[in-house]
C-alpha cells in the first residue's frame, strides 16, 4: 500500500488561499478549490480524460476521502445521498464520454429533487473537441436540460473562478446539480494561481427573491381568517434549514400539516399537527381534506402531479398561499391567491409573527376521523395480514419499533418506497432519502452509501425492492471496499410490484413483463463479503431486523413479502385527490 | 390613444380563437457559450415552436439581447419567461404583445432583372412598398424591405407573378415602447442588495384585483 502523504510543497497545501502567486496545474487548482470549499468526500470513477485530476488527488488523500464506486451513476446518487443527509454539496468525479453520460440519470434526479451536487467531468484535449475523438461526448449539451448550470473549461486559469461559481450556484437558492467539464489540456496546463476566492454573487443570478412585506401581510390575514386552514410542506423546509421556523409557524397557527415525500422528516412524524402524507399513495385525510380546506398553505413544495392528482379538481374551493424560493414554481401548476416569494427560513418567521395563536379542534377532528377510517381499512390489515405472507408495512412497522424513528431511511422507487414513506417514523430532519421527482430505480443503494458518509454517526438503512436493487447491485462492491456500515433491507415480492399493481388495477391483470427473477441476494452479498440473511416467516422477522441493526458493518437482509400485495390508499391517475380509494 | 392601441393590437397580434396570440419575448443575458441552447430548450422541451429568434448585442457592452417570437397563450408565455429568468446567466426577460413594441423584420427578394426592366409595373410596386435595391446584376436584382410581417409578406405575393427567385426574412428585432433601456437595471443587478424593482412579480402587482377575503 502506498503511503498517502502530502507530497506537494507545504506552502501549497497548507495555504489554500495563498496570497502570493504560485504556479499550479489546473488539476492542482481543482484540489485547492476543494480545500477552500471544505470538500471532504468525493464519489468518483477515474478514466483517461480525468487522470490528471486523479493524479493531483493522490496528494490530498489525507484531506479528502475519495470513494471509488462501481459505476458513475452510483457516484452521483451517492453524492445526492451525501448532500441530503449532510446538508452539504455532493462532489462527483467522472471521466469523459461514457463516464460522463452515466451521470445523466443522477443529474436528472438531482435537478428535479433540488439536490446540490457538483460534478467534475474530464474531457478530451481542447484541440480534439468536435473531432469525434476517443471518449469524446458533448456532455455540456447533453446535460444542459438537467443541470442548474454547466460550463466547459478549456483553460486552466478559468478553474478557480468557475469552481467558485459552481459551488455557489449548486448550493444557493433552490439547490441543484452543476456540471463542470474540464478538458485534459486545462487539467495539465500550468498557470499562475492567485488564490481561491469563494463566490457569493453573480450579477445575473438571484438565488433568493426579494420578500415583499405586503405578501406576508396578506398571507397572514388569509390564514387568520381561515376556518379550515391546511399546510402542505415539501423539501423546501429541509433545504432552507427551516425546520424550527416551520414548527413554530404551524404550532402558533394551530395548523394541520401534511408532507410530500421529500418533505418527510422535516417535522417529526409523531407531531400532533403532522397529519400525514400527500399524494397518490398518501394518507386518506390529507388527500380528501385538500378539497375541503378553505386556505391551503404550501411551503417549499411544487404541486407535483403525483401530489395533486387531477389539477382541475384540486383544491378549487380554497384560497392558496404558496411560499417558494423559486419564483417559477409559483402559479406553475396551481394558481396561488398569494404567492410569497422567498427563502422560507426568512418568510416563515415573518408570517408567524403576524399569525394569531389559534386552534382548530373541529377541523383537526376531521383529520382524525379520516385517519381512523384509513387505519381500519388499510393500515390494520397491512400491519396484521391474514395470510402467512409478510406484508411490506409489517416490516416497516417492526423496524420502527427497533429504530425508534432515529435511523436514516433510504428508499428506492416503487411499492416499497410508498410503504416505507407511509409508515416509517422519523424523529429528526434529513432522515428520509428517496428519489421523488425522477423516480429513479437503482437510487437507494448508492444513495445509502452517500447518506452514511454524510451522517456517519447515524444508522443508515437502504430499503429496496428486488427490481431496483438489481439496477445498481454493483455498488455492493463499493460497500465491500469501504466496509461501510450500511444496512440493506430488500423487500422481495418477486415482481416489479408497482407496475404489477397498475396492471392489476388498470390493465385487467395483464402482467406484461413484471415477473422478475432474482439471484440469491444473500449469496450475492456473501460474494462481496457482506453478511446477510433471508427471512420469510413472520415470527423470525423482528429478530432478523434486530440482527441486521446489531451487526457490525454492512449487512443485507432480504425479507420475502407478499407477492401480489397492493399499496393503498391510492389516487388513481387522472382522478381527483378527493376520489382517493381505500382499497 | 387607447383605441389606436386596440387597433394596433388587433392588426399586429390578432388573438386566435384558441386564445393564442403573438408574443415577443426580450431576454437580456450574459454573453456565454451554450446559453442559446439553454434558452432554446425551454421552448423545445414544451414542444413550443419558435417563430423567430434573434440574438444580438444590446446597448450595454457584454450584455446580449435575445428577441424571441412565439404564438402562445399569455399564461404559457408568463411561465416560459419565468423559466427563462431562472437560468443563471439570464439577467431579465420581458414579454410583450405587438402593440407594446416597435418592431421590424428585414426581407430580401431576388427577382429576375429583365422582369424589372421590362415591366414598368414592377418598378412602381417596388417603390410603393419602399423596397431598396441592394444588388443589381445582369440576371437578377436583390431588393430589401423592412417592416412588419404582413408588409414583407405582401411584397412576396406581389412579386411572385414576376418570377420571384428567392426570398428570405430575418428574425424580428423589437424595442419595447415603455422601456427605459437596461442601463439602470444593470446597476441594480450589479448591486449586492436587489432593489425593489428587481423582483417584478407581475401577478402580485395586481394584488387589489386578485386579493379578496
């Protein structure tokens, strides 16, 4: 094993923001930028066009950790997971061509879920651009629709300024992914490095819109006059680090609040005003009562179609207040009566200040009534199935008992995701990591790796279906190599369950290509030197989960669950939230 | 004045039964490679056809100005403009109907020279339409006119019987009648603290109309 020592002259590494001019290569300047930006973890995969940067990294392995993934998609999902648990910006390295194109799914996922990620891709030499050179791909144009900003560097002297902009843009305002493509010549080229200056202003870029006092006043007046106010909250609360402000807001106003799956964990699940989940597989009350409330207050959420169902029948009776940092979100899907532009960290306290201390016992009762109904029809049978087959809900419910809601839960996409989001308990923010807007199968395993690096002291459990697990199964190799303490909980129903559910409900059970075969996951894990177990009996479930949690290091637990279970309630596509079906 | 505006509006941007109307979007941006694509895909992603797209320098050095013409409903245009403004390198985007603008398009017409020399009527027509000669050759002559689309189109119709060989029209360029230019705006953008005018929430500016308790 080579000794990872800092072989650069001392003045270069210990003085990242050196006053005197030093000659550095573009790649070394990238490292200087990372030091100044406090980058501790990089997820990446080397290749021809990014070798000079990897060479520079070799001298900095005592200052930052590089996680070698098994596929670039894994790198970016890991960076997303890292960003979501740490609140910092995730950083990714990939080479040119296929290395860079493998990032595209993750970029699409990160932009729709507003995750701050900076991707550095290598590119062929500048003189080869446009010549169809080996591993040359026009990654700037490919990634334009899925990045908040991207830029191609062809001269080393641009690197400090461009990276400063990249980190600023990725994390500020509504966060998002940024891709910086650096040609190989720029990585090698020496230039006079005049120090790294963090960026906090770009004249054409307004991360935070100006808050208007009149909007706040009008919003407060609407809420104070309401009889049936209802709050919807999304990830904006978490991204704005406004959990406390949000809690004070709903507590003073006595406002029942429901979450989108990305907003989940911003408010403890057992908070008396937390009335549950919105959307297609959300809770009964929040969906039905969306169409009964008189004032709907949306905080940091974007009225996704999976939340609203049929738009022309969505909350038509209500006055709508929409708080968002991104002006383009206001009036995009749902017309707001009052749009409150701004960072909710700032707008919520202003609004809270003007609120009357209130309680709405009768209105809250309506939520309780619906909850009782949902518990009887859906939740009780889910937690206590009449069959021998274990249900997904049972697994999550049992897990709650053991984790007490303290774990980070990373989910993939599909039935298990909906069940986990519905039933998992959370006591602290930044604990629910899932692919929401993009619905990227294969997200969970790499995202869990990143989530663990972002919150090393916390228990990280990746809950994954048998389908999604096979999409990025190679990241078991990353776990093997890093010996990272990630718990993998596979809910195996031997089907692509969500598609199967739709085929059952809307395509007369024509099960077209949803019958997926899986390898012996425990044996696969063993091949990667990861311990594991498979359970299918109810009486062994709790012990197996406990064993997984107690295990030192990574562990894979496969739970065989009911083959043809459905997730209910459900707002069928094209129907109104009020038409949510319980079975 | 109001009536004149109304007439202009009808002439310049007749509202189709679909509620669609011609809108001119003006975008001030930093001059950066790739930004054209970033703006263009905002339209193509939503399958919106761009009628005309012009990119040029503005009155300010280093600031680029895009003039984009589309036929859409106001609500759609408003959302598009917000998506455009959201781009990091876009300073400001405006949208206007024809009556709020002074706009021109340049057109070039290539006609056989003998048709002009032999037929006096052609010469008169060209004078009528304010066409200027750009090039004269033995075999063909190139004319130019500037004006609104109906005007440049009308000349095409007229010249067709005389063997119009080639016709090309430029993208639209437009000046917003009420605009005070971008100098002051840029100062605001360059200031760390945004001025109150920076956030032009067109919807919220109409609070009295929409806010009811």
